[in-house]
C-alpha cells in the first residue's frame, strides 16, 4: 500500500552527468516491450524512442491499445512480466503500485535523465516512480457556427449553459443529439461522475479514512446532472469513449462535447473531418456547475513506468530509450499532439482548453490508494440509473456496497 500523500516533486538534486550522451540507449543485449494507450501523443513519444534505440535492443515491441488499463496489472504480474514498461496516468500508477508491479527510477534518472525536468519526476514516498511527459484534462469543445445558428451568443462556461445550448440546438431543428461525452460503461462513466461530484464540492472518503462517502447531496446532484446531459446525447452513449466521440465530432454530428484535451490536435487538424468542422471548433475550459467556481474536471499527467518483474538490463534499456525521446526535438516534431511537460513546447490552439481548465483551479485526480477501487465501482454501477431503471440514491448505495466488498478484499477496510 502506498501513502495517501503523493508529492509530485523531485528529491533528485542532480539529473545529469556530462559523460552521459543524449543518444545513450543503455545495455545493448536487452529486450524492450511497451504497453500504452492509443492516442497521438503517446504514439509520438514511443515511436521516437523506438527510432532512437531499436538498433541497440534485441527486441523492441509496442502494444498501443485502449484496453491498456484493463490488462496492465495482469501483464506485469508474471516473472518475467509481459512488458518492460507501461505508459500510465495518475490513477493507473496507483493501480500498479498497489500490487507492487513497478520499480523506483532514481538510479536511471541519475544516469539517463539529462533531458528531464524536476516537474516531470513523480515522486512518491521519496522515490521517483514515474516520469511525466504530458498534461491532460477533459474540457468543453464547441461548434461556434452551430451555437450562433441556434441563437447562442457565447461559448457556455457552466453546465447549466451547456444544457440550455443543447436544448436551443435541438429546438431549432439543427441536431437532435448535439452533445457527446465519454459515457461508456466502466472507467469513462466513472470519470464523468468524479468530475461532476468534485465540482459540486463532494469528498470521496470520510476524512482520514478509506470509508467511502458519496451517497449524499453532492452525489445525487452529480448523477442528476449526468442524466440531464444524456438526454441530448446519442442513444448509444453507454458505448461511447474517446474514439467514438471524436469520430462523431469529426463527422459533424455534434456541437457540444466534453472530451480529452489530447483529442484537440486530431480534431483540429485537416485529416478525417471537414473545414466546416475544424474552422468552427472552439476549445474552452471545463464548465463549472451549480454556481461554483471549480471546473468540472480532473487534471492528469501521463508518464513512463518501468516494470519490477523483469531483468535489470531490460529495465535500464527501456528507461534509456524512453528518456531519449523526451527532447525538444521530439516536441518540435509533434508540438500540437499534447500539452507537453518537456522543454520546447509552444502552446497552440489544441492547448487552449486544458490551459483554461488549469487556470480555473480544477483539482488533480485523487491518488488515494483505494481510489481505483471506487472508480471501478462507480463505473460499473451507474448504468441502470442512466437508463432510468433505478433511483440516484439506489445507484449510489450500489456503488458504496460494491466498493466496500472490494476494499475489504484489498485490506483498505
């Protein structure tokens, strides 16, 4: 179990040695295998690492899959693990650390970290456990032309305004289902609830404990808002995650969207869509709710981990390869793919929504050790409510019951 207090700063005083070369790929008789999510920024980083070091490793394989979160723990459990690295985010680092599946990186940072900055070093209990390379958050995407056509004079800044705009678009006969959100049953659905619950001022656990506390006024308000939003979404919203919502947007079938900032670049580029869509797409901060000032979003980073149950040579070579990609040259070649935490990043239009969400004071995703259990329970227990088959109170009671069972099994309660 890891500490509830996570320090996102570095305890490493010296990051480089003049004798370490930027193109040092580590041991040459090592095997590298990377498991990662499937979106452009991660493709950019990992493909650059492979191009830099594939001729030094005996094997260099990459598995980009939207199911990385679901398979990572099982894949890293054997000895040797199936992958030498998993690209993680806030929550998934905790998921791996809870099972003791990733190793500290301090010695590798000291040897190969000449391109890394202190804010990239994710330090937990005094040890560097991940290297962050990009920031991310969900926020609002809007079609300014459709809003204007529906008589909406400004980009919505609250969820109440989002609902009003959606109704105006529908009433004008422009679109029957103008809203897209990542509401696929499971992790995505859980994350939407988390953002709305936090924006309503909710606390996930009783202070100082792992006892869940969401079946309350804030939890019910968050669920009722989720339900109201689904009334303007495509009827198959329970099957839609990032790839599906991006596809609907690029096809011109949505006017309002809550999507990840990392989807900004592929939506704004000149591929897979039309000039009508791209030229009128506006990225803005995540909406607030119920008169509050906190954006309904959680702030994330994505970063690199190294598996524990692998040979040391494979671990070192994997870190060296991935660190070799974290350079201003890589950023320059892929500047608009992400909000990079690496030197050389120049914020462009795709960064507007994330930047506004950060400035608005959005909260970081909670990194309590038990948060992944609650997130899973939320994502698995809300669908009946969203389909109209049970009350908000019953849905939240089901979440708490599912969490309690799993948390007891894991020793948190």
